[in-house]
C-alpha cells in the first residue's frame, strides 16, 4: 500500500489501532535528522538533506470519520544560513 500526501508518496504504512496513529515513511522507518510538529498536531520528519522521510498522523481515523479528511500543514523550514543572515541584519 502507498499513500500520497501532496507530492510525497509514502510506501511504508503502519497503523496503531489502539492509539489511532498512522505512521507513514519513505522506505523502512529510520532516524530523522530533524522533526517538526504541524499545527494539526501531526509530526513531519526530515533527513539530513531536508527531505521528508516520514509523517506521523495522530487521531487519523477519528479525524477522517469526523471531517471526511485529514489535514496536514507541512511546516516551512528555514536553513541555518538564512537564519544567520536574518539575525546579522
């Protein structure tokens, strides 16, 4: 099974029925270099090159049943170089 969200197609899917958490990853799950929470309470994980490698959707089934969809807002990432330039200004 694959699930596509935006432009990312996750090919590893695991659903925890007890906690209603959907774990999506590109390939086998691996340690992220970085991780950000979304406004909806989900979690996006990135590799060391800033590419999305995993997504954790909290209350996935409940949200789908309640709203007919699960919304995910991918956080904007700011590079260290960009932040350094902004702080130096």
